[in-house]
C-alpha cells in the first residue's frame, strides 16, 4: 500500500500512455483500423508544455496550455525523413467546448514550431521581402499535428465534436466558416481494433466499469473475474483507477490467487478530492473570483491546509483558462 501513496490519477494515466507500444497501438486503432502504420520505435516524447503568446498589433496575451501526452513520430523514407506529432488528451467529464480546446492545443503546437523556425531569420539576407516580414520562407514547412481525445466518463458524449457544432451559423454562411474536427474515443463504447494486450484489457475493463446498465456489484465482480482470467498487468489496473478518477474504491486482486487484496485505495481517496478541487478552481475562475477567494474555498470545502490548496490551485488553473 505504501507504494501507492502520492500517486495521482491523472499522473498514472499519463504514465500509462507514455509507453510507446501502448500509445502506437491506440493511434493505429483510431487512425488506421488497427494496421501497424505507426511503430513504437518511431516515437519520441515531446515537451507537453504548449503555452504561447498571442499577438495582434500592439496587443499581446499569454495563452497557457499543457497537453496530457504528445509524441513525435520520426519515419525514414526514400526521399528523406517524415515527421508527425501525435497528441493525446484524456477527459473524465464532457467538455462542451472541447473542439475549440483541441484547436487551441494544436494552434499552440504549430505556433511553437513557427516561433522556433522564425528565430533562424535574424536578418533579411537571402530572403525576399515578404519572407522576411513573415519570418518564414516560402519553402518552410511545419510538422502536422494529430490529436486524439479519450473520454472516460459514464454518460454518453453529447458534446460537440466539431467547431461548427459550437457555432450559430446562418446556413448560407456555413460553407465560408472554417470548421475544426476532433477525434473522439469513448472508452465506454468503441470498436477499436486494438492489438496490445494491455490496451485490450484496459478498454474491456472500462466498458464493464462504465456500463450503467449493470448493477455496480455485478460490474465489480465481472471486472475482478476478467482481471483474474487474463492476469491483467498492474499498470492496467493503475490506469483504470486513473481513468475513473478514484471511482474504483473497491477491492480487487493484485496477483494470481489473491482475489480480494487492495486496489489502490489511496488513489481512490485522492482522486475524489482532486475531482472536487478541479471543480472549485474551474468554477472560481469562471466567475472571476480572486486567487485568495478560490484558495479559501478550497481550504473550507476540502478541509486542507493552505499549502495543499495552493497546489490544487496551480494544478487546475491552466485547465480552466
């Protein structure tokens, strides 16, 4: 039990998808119907920080964003090397502005590439006037970005999956308004052609746990039985606890023959507290409360010291902006 202390559900989930084999298997299932187009050995982790500066004339605003997971795929080709950036976002709750949020993540990734590229052009030497003003040569190209959103909630996703669905557009104007699509995976119901054993187990267990038509005690029993029969890897159980954000406050096995040993009770307890903390911070920012007011609410509602309230505030402030 001591090993689970300090583990946070979101951290556990990010760590699970940091595994290149599991990450590649998921993207192949989502993008290519399970064909092994993306190979684990081609993937490298990238800095998840996507904060950037939005500039327009004399106006400038900082935009803070941090992805859950992002990797770069490097593939050798006959005519050189191709690169693609693959981002993964995990959602426990329905986010009704998710297409716009994904668009923001992707924009920040492209803006980072642009800013890095622009630093090469300190003078106009060898550049046309328009190129120098653009801080980008006509032949410069950036890496494409593909973002997948996994929704781990119990309710069916009833939010938008495209930017157009979020807009009130006159029909005659619709074709002139640029759209933005997001790739959504609902863990509770999907037909992904997964091949990695851990991914297969994870999504199968999620289907059981998130199926509201099954009484909880039956779902619990089915999950335990499945895990025993398939000797589910410990990392999958940890990811399951992270994906359900502490809803797994039941006992399950950790090794064969030990049917009812503890399943990360600390994760469950801390997960429930973190979920409430996120709601308090996001609501406070939405209603323009001061930092001090939000901290006071965190301390009062969660019965935590100011140091813990500050930790939660900074943890969820970026997500709420």
